[in-house]
C-alpha cells in the first residue's frame, strides 16, 4: 500500500508545491476520505450537539423555518433546541434541508431549488407543511428527488472540470487566482483520488455527502501533511473553479418556480422566499407566497429597506389576499459545528437554530411596528395558515 509523508512542509512560499505525490490512493487518502463523508456521530459529538454553547433563557418565542440539520439526527437537534430555549412558550420550528423533505414534530419542510425563466435565474423556496397533509405528496416527492439528484450532479461537473480537464474553465479560475501549473497539478492528483474513491464506495455513501463541499473538506484534511499556506491557496482556487462551474450549470433542468409553487399549494404548503438580497427580481415577480425573509446571517445589509418594501406591498393587497409576512432565518448548518475549529467557517459555525437578533434590533423594530409584525405574531399567523 503506498504511503504518504506526514510531516508538514517547511517552506511556506505559495509557489512551492510538492512534486512527489503518489497517483495511487494511499491508506492516508482513504482515512481522510472516509472522515469527510462520515455521518455516524461519536459519543463526544452527540454530547456536543446536546449541549449548546449559548442558552437563551429569556427568549419565549422561537421561529425557525430556515435551517439545515444536515447529517445530524433530528432527535439530537430537538435536545439541543430544548436546552437552548428553556423558557420558550411559543414556537414554530421546521427544518429545511436542501431538496430533502424532513419532518419535525407536527410539521415538515424543505428548501427547494427551482428556475425562474422570466429573469433566467435559480430561485430557492422554503416550503412548510403540516405533516398530515403529505399523504398525497407523491408528485412533490418525485419533483424533489429529481431536483436533489440533479443538484448533486454539480459535484461531478466540478470534479470533471478539474480532472478531465475543461481547459477554458480551469484557465479562467487560474487567471482569477494567479495559481501556477504546479498547484493545478497538485489539485488534479488529489481530486482524481477523490473521484476514484467516490466510484469505489458509491453504494455505501450517504447521498447527503455528495456535494461540492466534499472537495474543500478533503483538502482541509491535508493540512496535517502540507503547509497551511499551500492549502489556503488551493481552497481559493477551488472556490474560483466552483463559481465557474455554477455559472455554466444549466438551470433548465430544474422545475419552474411556478410549478413548484402550484404543487406545494395543492398540499396546503406555506411558502417563503429566503435570501431576498440574492434574488432581487423575486420581489417583483408577484409569486403566490406567504412572505419573504428579510434577514439572515449572510443577508442583512438591506433588512430595514426590505421591511419597508413589504409594508408598502401589503398596503396594496386587497381584502381577498393574505398579507405578506416578514421572516428572519438563521440559516444554520449544523454539520459545520462538528468540524475542528481550524477547519470551520467560523461565521457559519456560530449560527444557532432560532437565533435571529434582528428581531430585537432597535433600528429595525420601528419598521416592524409600522408593519404591525413581530416574531410572536408571525409565528401565530403562519402556524394558522399551515394548519387552517
């Protein structure tokens, strides 16, 4: 079995790339691969999830309708939430895994990718259901399954762009990041190993781990062998390649936004537009939705403005239509919390289910008061819509 050196490189010059990397898959490569695709939690990891770093004893209203458990079992997530909000008396908590419908308590939810042809852009929708209404959801589940498989296929487009390679795409990413041929070769050797390991183990890998993050997570594991400066450079290059791949990823195989909305509404779904700053045209599209997310940890620049926009839109809605609700999403990805600190995205790792400090921001509260909305009233009104 080929072996790999385990000592860190002494040189930190970003142009110095090791040339003696074996093309063969080493035992250490396998260990790294299985570590980054693992979904079974250790007792220590389970205890970590059960024990939140922050406890919000005074928060009585918990609204959490945009968050991702990833591979964390929902019973563990529930224990975390109960420990985090010991004083809660009013809640609406619904998971929204990407293109996978999940049940939590009396409700189920999903964040689904779709395509809006009017402005030629991918859009994401948060769908929320009272679970009892999903008995006749075969068509929706087939739509989600297709979307999940297609979205997961982007990983292989990402991989093939690097190892085939697609010279135009690689050159575009190389120009943007200033990497040299030696670093590209370093990336190609390791990505080819990842691809072969995926093929060898495709029947035993949890499908949730087939995602673009797999490459970045694998290269982070190489920090025990190679200089941080080198891996940082690699990660910058990978992000650039991923953006090129996304820009060329056909959207026409996604279901139309209107098709997803129509099917979801037939099942009594509530529908919320997340990440509005990324999808400005959606505000003009007049889709049949219950509301818009005006804040989340990565989308908070225009919160005050979006609150005012929704307030004005509600003034023009006739008596026959329900008002648009104001939502805030924590967009928590729980899997990020289980990475070692040096490999975490610290901003993402700090997110917590139901923690949305903007509700209490004095600069935002004035607009909420004028809109006649707060967290408590939104929970009540949206729950009534889902159960009514």
